[in-house]
């Protein structure tokens, strides 16, 4: 460990000038001056890319997440093609839960489907704590990727306890999260036991990624926006805090993201994040007012805007960069994942535009 002039702990291997720790992405996460606004896209490794579809045509999703050669190749594809400022590990939020012994599959067009949903205390006991050996393929893939990526940072990630619990309790994706909420309100003790177990699994999974060399982590609480702020604070925040605050000494920036979280942005920041991800519903200057000036923001182009004519995309990118200036650090991203029908060339143009517009501003001081 080394301590730099701002007192931030950095990991030795990463702190050389020009290395990932000095990249625009990590600098923006740490609210330091940047040569240009960094940009990456949630789900940048995925179905919008023909080269991804080609690989996946013959390999099921979970298998592709467990093969380090494929994880490495798929993670690198959007970096090569778009010149994004960060790579995100190709995996899925249910990978550690499957490694913990839960029988599940990722069904194309549907998402995660759990064979026997978790609804009782005995079910919670079926979720084993994981060790490095359970996810050695992730360790191997991250180590390989760090070498391949050179100065480009790699983002590790995990699903947050609430979003994972939702899949496990429902048995699959749900619009209302009705079974999850019924458990949460009806048996808070069991709910807390489930989330505490998931927080331990998630923490172990993120530690494996950090030990292997990721430069930042993102905790996806995609479905947290289904909750009121009071319920979020009481029933979810303590467990997300276990994960994010549990990594405070790890020396990598922590990003906390959810969808539909306008009312939760302040609370999500409190969980121990350096950066709060914002969906397209809340302008970044308004979001910053809610999150506070001690955190960077990430976002927030509506993924559907990428399906509109270029002048519309350009105007929205300009607006978001402008509103992002209110934050002490801004990582450009979408407000949620890339849609499969997105033209990859538009993504490449957005990267170039974000770089061009934000570096011009830096030149002008
Ligand atoms: O962002 C990236 O490029 C990294 C890879 C990544 C995937 N899933 C790959 C994936 C990440 C970060 C995730 C996280 C994830 N997985 C979340 C949180 C982010 C979010 O979208 O809110 C959630 C909720 C899941 C669960 C999940 N897995 C869903 C809802 C789906 C989509 C189902 C479908 O087919 O539409 C998946 C499958 C999945 N995960 C795909 C990819 C590329 C598509 C699988 C395929 O190509 O068939």
C-alpha cells in the first residue's frame, strides 16, 4: 500500500504514472482533475456487438462466464471497438450465487431463473459462503485481463443483496417484486438473514476480483428503485453497506448503481460509495444536490436515445456533460445497460464525442 499526496490509499502495482490508477476513469471516480470526461457503457460487452453474438452462438451464458478465455475476449471486445475508458468484467450478477450452490440458469431473453426459489430459513442455509476455489475462473480471467488491458482500468462488479434476493425469492425476473416484498414485510428476520448471507457472498466475490487486480468495483442494485426511501433504509441499506463499507480498505473506488432511484440517491451514497450511478430520470446536477459534493456521479444517457437520429444523441450528450459539471467528478455512462438493438457505431461515436467535447473544455481552462 502507498499513500499519495491527497491521502488516498492506492495499491502499489496500480499507482505508477500512466497506469490504471492514473487513468481518467479512476481519477474521475476520485474527484481529481481529468484530461477528458471518461466514458464506458453498462452492458458494453454484450448483444449489441456482432463479435459477441458470434462467440455466444454456441456457448450458453453461464458457461461463457466460467471460461477465462471467453471472459477475457468478450471483456476486451468493446474496449477494442469503441475506445471506452474502462472495461467491465464479462460475468453476471448470479455467477457468485450459482457458485454458492444455488441451481439456476440464465435464460436468453428472460434472465436468471432459479430452480428452487429461496423462501424459508432452510433455503437460506443452502446459500454457501464462497471461497476463491469456487470462483477460480474469475480470478484467472481478471489476472489475464489486467495484463491485456495495460493502462485501461478493469471494473469488477457484483449484484447488491436486494437485487440478488429478488431473483432468488421470485425464482426469476419480476415486474412488481411481489414475493420479495411479501417476504421482506412479512418476515423481516428471515429477510435480514437472507440479505446478510448474500452480502457475505458478494463481499467474498468482490474481494476475489480486487485481489486479482480490478481497478474499481460497481455494486448493481438494479431493482432498488422499487422501494420507498424508508423501506430502503431499513431493509436494504444495512446490507449494501456491509458490502461497500467492507471494501473501504481495499483501495479501489466503489460505484453504487440502481435504476429508478431518484428518491434513494442520498441513501445509496451513504452505503459507502465513491461514485453513485444515476439513471436518465434525474438530471446529474439535481442528482449531485441529493448525493452531496463528496461523491462523483456516473451516467446518465437514456439507452433508448441511442436508437434516435444522431443530432438527438449529440444534443443529449452535450446536455449530460453540461449537467455533469455540477458534480465533483463525472463518469459518462448510460442510465442503464446498452439495448441489444443498439447500433455499435453509435456507441463508438458517443465515446469520441464525449472525449472531444470534454477535452475542448479542459483546453479552454
Ligand atoms: O456490463 C457489462 O457489459 C458486463 C456484463 C454484465 C452482464 N450482466 C452480462 C449479461 C453485467 C454487469 C451484468 C449485470 C446484471 N445481470 C444485472 C445488473 C445490471 C442491470 O442490467 O441492471 C442484472 C439485473 C443481471 C441479470 C440478468 N442477466 C438479466 C436481466 C439478463 C438479461 C436477459 C436477456 O437475455 O435479456 C441477463 C443475461 C445477460 N447478462 C446477458 C449479458 C451480456 C445477455 C445474455 C445473452 O447474451 O444471451
